[in-house]
C-alpha cells in the first residue's frame, strides 16, 4: 500500500512546533509519514536532528519536508544577490535533510512563495533564473540522495508552476534523477481542466502527492471527486507517498500564510483534530482499497 502521511500544521498555527510530539502522534494514529516545513531544520543542532530521527525510527515514521520558500531567498529573483543567497539557503536545507537520512523535499521550493506585485507580461525570465538556480541546487540533492520535488501550486501562491504540465516541463529542463513532481488536489482543483487527466499526464513522474479538499479541509468533506482522484492514481499504478495537508484553523503564521480566516471545523481542539486525522487515514485507506491500490 502507498505510504500515508499527514502534515504537522493540521494541528499547529505556527510553522515551527514540537516535532517530537507530532512524530509520536502520527505514529499513534497509524500514519507512516509526518511532513513538516523544512526551514526549522536550519535552526536545529546536530543533536536535535539526531534525536528526532531516532525517535521517528523508533516509532516507524518517515519524515518528509515541504517548503514555502521565504521570498528573501527567491531563487527566481532577478536580483543576483538574492538568487545566490537562495541557492545557498536551499543547499543548506538539503544538507540538513541528509543528516536525518531524509529523501524528500517538496513545496514551492523553486521560487519565493507568493506572486509578483508588479505587472508581469512574461514569466520566462523568472523561470530561467529559477532553472539556473536549480541546476546548482540539484547537484547537492544528488550528492545527498534527496529528491527535490517541485509542487504545482495555484495562481495565488506562485506564478512559475501552476499546472502539472508546467511541473513536468520544469523537471524535464533540469533532467536529473533527483528532480520530482508533486501534485496537490487543492491546487489542481483551481488550475486544471481535469484533475484525473493531470494525474495521468504526470504518470510515472509523480513522486509525491498531497491531498486536501477544495477548501483545504479533510478529503471527503468538500466537493472534490475522490473517486476520480484515486481512480487516476490507480490508472498510473501510483505507489509513492500520499500526504494529507489540511489547514482548518484561523490565526497564527499558518492562518496568515495559507489565508485561513475562519475555523473550517467546529471547535478545533487537539482532540477534535486527532479525531479528524483518524478519519482521514481511514478514508484514504478505504479509497486505496476501492481502487485496488492497497
Ligand atoms: Mn501541497
């Protein structure tokens, strides 16, 4: 069966939190993977990294990492100092991931998270900057055994890679065994004509997959067609990770950055979110069974 994961900020309103607590919680609920923002790794001592990795091994959790790249490190920037600073920053993050024996970094990791606040008539120059940066970053990813997964995100969160086709084109230009593609149902719902066709288009290049409803609640609670989604994963014989990435609480850095301005579930206490996390795991396992992926 595909490994199933959950994103730590389902529970937490700030990006950095008690990782150890959520490694244990994810395992107790029955998940295989805990994913969290990669930036805090840069602040952690080698001892802390070792401690978290040992804990994850002990409870049988794989740690994977996502990134909404700080615009101060925008590797698509026309400002060469910013761009080079971004290359160095991402290379350092990859090296921290290697210390944890990690193999996956995804997210908006190829440009600053967000969109230009000026008239942009042609994004190709920004894309060229990003590709130039990535050719340097990917060398470190290859050295470290980390797959660098570009995530197609909706137009309000980035301008370079909005669709499965754009992600594929980007990966093809980098041409490395360590570049991957991540699709996310929430973003696809906004940008793709057909979510099923987008998944089939990426096919065996699909390295990781994020689930979330049209409004980023738990799969099955909104109006996305999960039979279409899991049917398409079945069509491509998808065997890689599936990580659920719901954001349901207003407030904090997460509320600000994800634009959550109301609670999307009633009384989102820790116990209530635990319950919802159990529901998601069960829902996804049932869908995998239904579509012969289990
Ligand atoms: Mn995502």
